C-alpha cells in the first residue's frame, strides 16, 4: 500500500525488505563491542564513586589502594583538576542560563550519588576493582536536594555557590512570536477549561551494552574506542575540554549495543580514561558494571507538567498553556538543558490551537543528571496533549477520537504552519486513524467494553487513543542557531568508486543498531545502479568518516540518507564528461539509468557504458578528457531545509483486573506515517522497539531515589525492564504521505513508537477505570497505583462546586466550576 | 589459582584460573570468546547465556572452576565449523530481523536453541515465557518471538 | 562485577563437605547452584573466605521415593525437580511453584535446598514447602545422622534459618500429596521479578467439597507463612468462588508484610486475600 | 535511605541506675548486634559493626559521641557514624534516649534516626528497613537485659 511500492522499478532496492548486512557477525558472535578490545599492555580503570548525594570531600587516602597488588596509579580530583576542564554543555538555552562547573572527577564537592571521586588504574580489571574498595574518602555530608518541586522553590540548594537551583527559564508565546493569539485571553474566554498536572517520571535509557571506553595513547594520535552514539561530537568536545588538538584525537565507535539517547553524551569516564592513558602512556580500558550504568549514566524525562486547555463547548480548542518544571539533575550534560525545550514546539501536536504558551523552568537537584532519552522532549509533549485531549473528551462526554478529529489539521490543509511556528509539510491523520480503527476493531471493542461494564466484570476493558506527530531529522542549522544550540544540523557523506566496481559509502551518521549499512546500501544501489551487495558502508570512525554529526533525534535517514544521495548524484555528475568522452557523445545527450550512461536517441540496442567501467577507467587514468581529475569520488554535506513530521494513530486495549490493579495488554495497533520507506523490515523493527520503550514508561519503569538521594532502583532487580513474557505481538501498518523536504520522501521513525505509545496505554487504563471515579494515575501505572486509584475513586465524594478556578500550589488535577458545568 | 580443563566449542582447554573468575570472564578474557557478552551484574539480562553440558546457563552466574570437566557451547560454536552453515535459530534471527544492536543476540540465540531442544513446537506463549530470562531493549521482543517460532517451523520442515 | 578473592573447594563427599564447613565456620559460604550467591559476590556485598561447592557431591543430587514422602537432595536443581515424575505425581504444588522460579537458565543451575537455605522471603519454594509440611535434614560434622527440622521451625527470620554455622541443609523431605489439587499464584509486575507476593495452595476435594486445604504465603512477612486459619475455614466448603471467598479474604490478616517499591503492606494484605481465593479455587479445580 | 525507628521498654531499676548504664558508651555500644567497641571514653567511642544478612555481610567502621547529655533530665542524644568497608557506603544513626520513672522502675523511650547510603541502600525491596528494625530491636533488648541484669545484681 505504500507509495514506494507503486512507483519503484522492479529492480529497485529502496522499499525492499532486505535482510540486514549487519547481522552475520552479530549472530555468530564475531562482534566488535568496545569491551571486546584488548591491546598489548592494556591497563584497566575502576571508578570510585561517592555514596552520598551531596557532600564535601574532606580527605582522600589512596595509599592502601596504591599499594594494592597490580595497581599502577590512583587519580583523584586534585591530581587532574588542572587538566580535566569542565564537561561540555552544548546547549545554553538562554543567555542567562546558570550552571555549575562539571568536573570529570569531583574535586572538593560531590553533587549526586554515583559521581566519580577517584580512578584506580591496574593491570587487571579485578585488581582495579579490588583496589577501588581501598580508597578511603572522608566526606562532610550536606543536605541533598531530592524533590523537584522543592528544588524549584529554592528551599535548599543543590549547588550552594550558584545561589539558586533555577538554571534557566525558557518561554515561547504565540502572541509574542506572532504565530497565534494570546493564550490568557483564550483561557479567560473559555467555555470549557481543563487543567491538569502530570508527572513524567525519571527513566533510565538502559541500553543493553554497558558503556565502555578504550584509549590507546601510543603513536602520534590518541585513539579512543567508545560505546558512543556520537563519535564526531565526542572528538570535538574532548579536544575542547582537554585542550588537545582535535587532529590528535581519533574516535571510533565500533559495534555499539544500543543507545536510545543514553550514549549521546561526553562522559566523565571518557575524559578520565583519556587522562589516565595519557598519564600512564599505556592503552587503558574502562567498562562499567550495570549498577554503575544505572547510577551514573544519564537519565531521562523527570518533569512536572501543568497544562491548561481552553475550548469551546462544541469541542473546538482555543488555547493551550504549558508550564514545565524540568529536572536537570546535578549538572548539565551535553544537551541536558535543551531536552525539555525540544518539546516546546510539539505540545500543540496535530491540533489547530489558535493560541499557545510554553514555559519551561530548568532546575538543579542532587540527582544523576538527565539528558536525551528516546524521543527527548517529544514524548513528554505528546503524552501531555494526548492525555489532555482525552480529558477534554471526558469533560464533553464525547468519543476521544471524534474530539481529536474535530481539532486536527485536515489532510488538505498541508503544508500547515502551526501555532508554534513550525511548517508541517505533509500528513494525513484521517487516513492513519481510519486504518488503525479498522485493524483494531474499534467498534467491537467498544461494544465489549460496554458489556463488561454492564455486567460488572472483575476485569474491565479500556481503550486508549494516541495520535501524534513529532519533529525529527534534527535539524536545520538555522533553527538550531535560533535555539542557541552549539552546532549545526547537517550531515556528511562520501561515495568512493573503487576500481573493481565496488562502492564505498562513508556516512557521518554513526549507527548502533539502526541498520544504516543496509539502508544506505539500498539507497546507493538505486542511485548508482550497482548491486546491493557491492556497496560497503563505513562509519563510526573519525579517521574514516572524518566529518559528521552522528545519530540521534531520528535524523539518520532524512538527513544522513539525503547526504548520501547528494554525494551519489555528484559521482554521476563527475562521471558524465568521462562517459561522454568514452561514448564519443555530447554530455547533454547522455542519460543515466540502472548504472549505465547511454546516448539519447542512439537506439535500444546500444550498450552505453557502466559507471563501474568508468571507475576502472578513472583508476587507470589512461584516457580521460582534458583537465579531468582522475577521480569519481564525491563528498556531500547536507543541511536539512525543514524537520520531517511523521505521524500516526495508536490504539491500545488494556484489561484491568479491578481486584488487584494489574493491567494486561490485550491488543495494540499502530498505523504510522513515516513517509516513504527504504526498508520496511527495519522500519517495523524500529516501531516495535519504540513501542515497548513507551509502554514501559506507562507501566513498568521508574528510577526511584530515597530521601537521601540514593538510587534505590540501582540494578535490573529493581529497575524493571519488561521481558518477552510481559509484552505482546503488535499490529503495525503504515500510511504514506511522502515528506516533501527530502528526495526520499522519508520521515524519521526511530522515536515514533516511544512517543506515541505511552499516552495510548495510560489513556486505555484510565478508560477502563474512569467509571470508578478515577481521573488520573501516575506513571508507571503499577498494580498498586491502579488499585489505590480505584479504591480512592470509589470512596471519594464528588468534586465540590467551590473548586478553585486555577491551580493551587501542590494541588494537581483541579477542575474549574465551568468544566464541571460543561460535563454532559 | 586452580587448574581447570574445559571443552569449549569443541576444543579442550587447560588453564589456571582464580576461583573468583566467572565463566563469562574466562570465556572472554582467557579464551577470547568475546561473542558472549556481559550485560548486567544481577543475572537478570541473560546476554551471557551459554550452554553448559547442553543446558542454557547464565555464564556470569557460574564460576569458571565450576565448569572444570564440563562442556561449554557459546554462540561462536553454533555455526558449522567447516562451511559456516548457520543453525536454524541463527538463520531465523536474521530472516525475521530479530536483532538491532545485536548485544542481547548471543544470549537470545543460545536460550532459543535450548528452548527448542526442550520444546520443538512451542506456542507463542511458551516462547515468550521461555525467553523471559533474556532482556532486549531494541526489538520489543516482537521479532525475536517470531524468529523462535520460525526456527521451530524450519526445524520441523527439515525433519519432515 | 568481579567478586573479591576467595578460596574454592569442591568436596566430593558429604563428609568432606561437613569437615570443611566445621573448619571454616562463618567464613565459609556454601554454593549449591550459586544462583543467589554469585550475584551477591559480584556486587561485593559479601566476601567470604572460602566457598564450599557441594554441587559435585553425587549423593546429594538424588530425588527419591521414601514411601510416604519424597526426598529431594541438596544438589537437586529446579530443573531436576521439574523433570522428576515423582515430584509431578506426588508434589504437584512444588512442581507448579518451581515453574515460576526466575527463568529457565537459573532453573538449570539453582537448587530447591539452596533457595530454602537462602531463605529469601520472596523466594517461591518456601511457601509450598511449608504448606506441605516438609522436614529439613540438617547435618554437621561429628553428629551421626541428620537433624530433622520441621519446616515450621526451619525459617527463623529474614534470610535466617535453623541451619547454623558449620551445618549443611542436605535434603528436604516432603510428604506425598498424591491426588491433591494444587496451584501457585505468583504476583509480579514483570516476569523476572521476585514475588511481590505468592500464594501456594494444595487442596484435597471430595465430591466438590474441600476436605483438606494447605496454604502457604510468599513474601507476606520475613519468613514464609502458613495461612492456618484459612486452611481450617476452608474445610467443608464447596469448591466454588462464592463459597470460598469469605474464608480466603482473611489470608492477609495479622501478617506483617514488607512495604517497598512494589507495594505497601496494606496492599499486600489485600492481594493475599484475593490471590488465596484464586489459588484455592484453581487448586480445587474450580 | 533515612528512617525513624521507635522502641520503648521498662526495667525494674531506678532511673539513676538505668541512666548510669545507658551512658556507659562501651557497654551500650557493645549491645549493637555484631559490634565490637575498640575504644571508649566519657564522650566518645570507636568500633566496628558487622551486619550480616543471609548472604550479605557489611562491616561498618565508625565512631560515636554524645550530641546532648542531660544527666538531670535523663535525656541523651548519641550520634554514631560508620563507614562501610570495601567502599560499600555509609551508615549513620542518631539515637535519642529519654528515661522516666514508671512505677517502681524506669521507662526508656528510644528513637533512632537511621540513614544508610551506598550499595546496601540501593536494594529497593525494603530489605534494609526490615533489617534495621530487627537490628535495633536486638540492640534494645540487649540494653534491656543488661539493665535487668544490673538491676537484679
């Protein structure tokens, strides 16, 4: 049913469900993960981490550790304070943004539990670990700032020297920006007002491969292997942080075992391993344990969200006000401060809000710092607005899909400029929703729900809806500039024609499971007319792929893939004069198709000349046109002209055991529109994985701290990832409205599932239990929380008429008298 | 140091190990069998699953000394050593796109192989429960479950 | 991830093992399957001087028919128990509970007796073993024959049993419950979790009426609990949901379960009532 | 994690006799399960505590002192801090003791504010709460029995 299917030539690679090139080595155990690397004389690093959330370091005695067998060196903050610099924050969201210095090894104060206070270097990993236990650190405990709302009120300070916990306040207002009306006016004039407060709990990316770094200081350059999503950014940031020439650092991201934003970072451990290798002159390796990973790898989400939605009684939305409090944790990592801001343009989602205001207060606490986690800003936005649309439907007593449809952008209205100032290029929300309802059996499930309700079944059925769009393909450089981001959003690619006819493609987009090698091969095979098997894709090594901005934000295909196309087109352009020379024809009379140049009008039977033959001719360089350089290789750097805006409709059916509060997923259907698809197998895989991460936020995962700032979900025993036995098979399908902003017509897909699924699940569980008076349940919706909500709902008195018209401090989920009156 | 003799992927090795050496560390560091990876420290994730005397075990939860006199098969020992022919489970993982980053894959393949040995024709539910000791963060398990079911069907086909 | 140093000994006979345990006292940790011990060592939450691996002792591996009971040796793994026709026929409840223990890989190595000696209140075998009136065999050097400890006296406190320093739990003997219906209801949020709570029920029904019932509770206190009041109240009741409901709803009363991330005590007490009804009903074939 | 635990008991001894024993740091410190007091004077003590919990064993090395001591009102606040060996994290306790006459004997109210950081605190299953309660229960009954013993002698 995809447009690609209809239009592609029989031999075309794009659109085929090619099996991945990456898989052979991974299914046979010939993997090259960083921790697999062993170098001669390699030393091992173990980190000593502080147990307190907030403390002053009053003394470190490393003598016992120094004397422990096999130990080569012990480094403390004092030893490296003049070399380690401050870990980078590449996104100062406002000129006034406040941030403490961010040392790799804490020098005199520790600001979250898990921060490194010393590094032990030994001949074996076991010896390093043994000695790490012997480093004796004395602390003076300070009062930790653990609670986000208390932090925002500056009751206690996470960083006393900063004088406040408030890092930055970022505001977008449609009236001020000229993209819409005044939201306060809309609220004042609202016939229906829905005010809600939601909690985005703290999550841990929990990629399966623990982070690992190897630094080899031998030779003229430092070579760093790291389990990173961002080898190029890491190289530049290391150079800037450590004042080492960029040209002296080579970063390699070999096989990387998942990232989900969690490896989009410049980590203290990377800096420390680099410093240790430089100091010892030996290759050094650090590999984290899972407990270390959960404790000290950056976390995600962690916000309070207050929303006010104004509407008319007929269901038309008139305004949306969003007030976020976002937890930075103890420090600003690479893009920490910008993550909640990425949601700023997405709360209005697919709906035609005439007025909109977004405010985000970034706040420091003494917890692990937050940063990108799959979706980064957009799941938060989608969750909140999709919950609000359900709340509006409930207030109005109408079907949630119907209310959404009334307000969303119709397919004939694209391109559409939103109240947040973005131009959505294409979409068809009607088509995706219709298809999803059909696959889901929406009407039948609604009927079953009614039957169960009527019979008072112990197990109630709920149906959850989530429609979504997201901005992905980060990002047009000028947009990033306007948001004060520290870099551009372009991507680089090279195409090299080898004399044997094989093709090497170099991409700046460094994959860690997304299947770039396969997808890029498909694209290049079509572009150059060479066999899929003859394309080799190289990436993840700054010496090979010298330029790039890596993989995050669902950008690889729409930005990196487009760069590959541009480079391939340049190859063809470079080959054209040579082809004309060989065919003794005029350049303007040449046609290029299926890998061959032919002469227009020269008849069907002509052989023409193949591009790969020209590659050999260029290698020999015996007979080139005058002035032609002997190369067909080409580079391209592509800066996207817009984001891409995938969208979709997700429907979820949850069964809730009202006796125990346990919920079980009955069915999940998603119909996503990600534009044209290069490889449907890979796209489906991205969606499945995304779905489960989003579902896991709704049902299972939460990073929990105790009142001392100790992470109590510090292992996989307590940070509960779902297993195969907790999940179901999903029904996925696609509609296609090609993106108009890239040649492939593609839109990003990496984060779609995660963004859409969380609210679908939460809305479904709530739909099952609203009948008992339940209006909200915090994520993760544990059986206990669901059970308590039912108990409280059943026992609670109706909301008094004198309810406050607006938010009272600390009182979430209040409705106005107007909305009470507005109920059908 | 304790002397052990272990047959790994068809080859017998004699080595000195510290008693505290985990089987997974022995495989990776002393034998270079890095195909088996380490994903956690609480034996929850299953990434390090190998076969010990033909049964799946988490090699982070077995001491190397405990493998003395026993036989271990890792993901590196599955494909035919001569012609590289993959096992039906390996084939199915590729065919069904049951892996993305590939880190959990060795453990998944080893557990799936054991599961099918014990139950050659599992239902979807049996596959889901049988794989519950292996965590994956990329695939949402959807295609892993499909792959195990496809491998079962494949093996049935071969037998028929 | 790497344990601290320890010495390792793998005795070939029970006698050797008992000698080692008496020599090393509380410096020794017994390793049977190691599935609970090794994670603790890897996290370095313990650093014993010596690990005594009893998995090589042939005489401890057996599961034998003792006439009125089944004896499960300390070396028998969960998988051995699952594979045993004796257990399946006579100890249906234990069989069901063991299928719920952790995951297949861990069941391939872990042992029933190891779990009992570990005495984690959230472990799945304590409740069934208690409910089935098992007896533990505890041996030590210089004492002839095993000390027999009734399950009711075996679980002392959190992670604490009647097995003292220098002693070894060598077997558990469980009376046959041939023909009893049984069910183990385990409540978790994700499948690889320890039980938030669990209810083990075995029921002997006569003509649709409950003649005898045994109910053990997992993680409803610092040790496995026996819901004796419920057991008594069930006798003579019809095996239907309506008839059972009231008796079972009391299962949590008087218990002192933990409060943690997975549930507060009052919620656990509520669950105990609900899950007991379900377990008993399932055991009674309802 | 931080928690507050409360215990009360009565002994058949005068408040003065009870007070004298309770303020003997060496004697009181030794009542903690697994504890060894290595040094003690009027105001401070040093020692270590080995906490065993099935497979888990953590040794804390620490010291304690009086934060408050009102001999007339029979009220004392003792602060103890322990550093876990092998980098396992720290534990701290503030124990407030208040004695009051009750009948012919003395009633003692003990309130303990306990905080545990590091690895042992990371276990979300509520184990540490249970353990702490148990250990403090043992501590109080040891103190109780010492007092009973001294009262009887």
